[in-house]
């Protein structure tokens, strides 16, 4: 486990991602905190550990998201994302009750999410906001420096 993630509070054996909504002390891993999603985009914070990110960053989504360079899931430190892919039940497929957050393009086209995810490392990103200034996605900037298929 990366040192940054080791500092996070835990729920059972899993560290609670920084963007996860916590209500009455109970994390809801299916829901992101809107303010923290915005802070990922504006303060370059890792969605998993909450620490500031340098470059490169890791992003995960569908193959379509990777093709369009537009992701619904916030970016993270590459080491934090590698750890999450290894242990997170919905990322690695051991718990399929939650699917990845679709990209804006997938939502607009009403596409269903396939069981294969693409993990990319990219030099930079920018947040994408709607008309109410809510963060609705993240755009990869620069050429991918690595890609990996995550089978679920």
C-alpha cells in the first residue's frame, strides 16, 4: 500500500478513498463528494489519498473514455491507482454491484459500461464543469505514457 493511502481512515480492511462520501461515519463507496471532486480538478488532489498530485497522473475508465480522453472517475497518483486496481472489489471485478462512473460522452450517448476498464497514465488533466460549475468529468491532456487493460 502506498504511504499516502496508509494514512487514510479505513472501513474494514480497505482505506476510504478521499472522494468517497461519508455519512454518519459510514462510507458510501458508490458516491463521490461533489466538493472533493471539484478539489481534485482545482487543487490537483489524488482522488484516493487526497494528497497533491504532481505529474504524471493515472486515470481509469472504459475503452470509449480512453479513446475520447474523457473520464468520469477522478485522477489519482499512479501508485495509488495501481493499489486500488489490485484491492478494490468493484475495480478488480470481485464485487460487480458498482460500475465505473461513466464519462460525460457515455452518459450523453446512454451507453452501458462494459466489464473491461483501461488504466492510463497521462502527463496532465483538466476538470470539466457543467453550467452550474459542478465537476462532471476529467479530460486527459498530453499523450498517454502507459495503458493497461483491467479485466473484470
